[in-house]
């Protein structure tokens, strides 16, 4: 396996087990690599749109889609663990990534009203709601942190 794949798999394994994104020091220690090698891998993964480092801090992970490295308004509960998603779409993706049912606690971006979404048996439970994407999908990576 190539180094970038090993870094990516370590990140996702760590998030799945701990609910927290590891930093470059933690990944380097886990893989027996240097911090510089890991941060270079973070940069290459970012260019491939597989990872988003924290703006201004290449040692921290902001996004490892569908997981968020920071607290967001999209809390995803899977069994006894809670994860943060980057958006409503990613919140559904966490359930898919973990191959498990989930409860998503979110809020209406316009009114602030609480919203609960459920995923059971690999599918969202039907309910009346609307999800708004402020930026067309083709432009999300123009500024993925804002999007």
C-alpha cells in the first residue's frame, strides 16, 4: 500500500474508533513516519479532494469527508458514539461510511429549528424536510470550508 493510502486509512480508522480526527503528530507516530512526511501526504490528499487541513495549520484536519474535524451543527449518533459532519449530506454519509444506523441532530439553517434525521438499514427514514445547498455542487471545492 502506498504511503498516502496508509495515511488516509489511519485517519479514517482513528475517527471511526475515537470520533476525533488525528493530527499529523498522531498519524506519524501510528505509522512510524515523520511529521513532515505525514503533512506532505495531507497536502497531496487535499489536492485529490480527500482531506481538508485546517486553514493556516497543515497539522490539523478540518475535514475528512464525510467526517468533520471540528464541532459543527450536524451531530451524528451511531450506537454509543457521536461524530460531527460537515453538512447534512455528509451527515448521511457518516452512516454509510460506518455501515450502521444513525440519528442526525441538526437545525434548520434559516429558522434554527431543530431537525432530527434518521438512517435505518442503509436508507434515510422518509420525512418531510428540505435541505438547501447554497453553492452548486460543481463549485463546492472553490471554498470547501465555506460551502
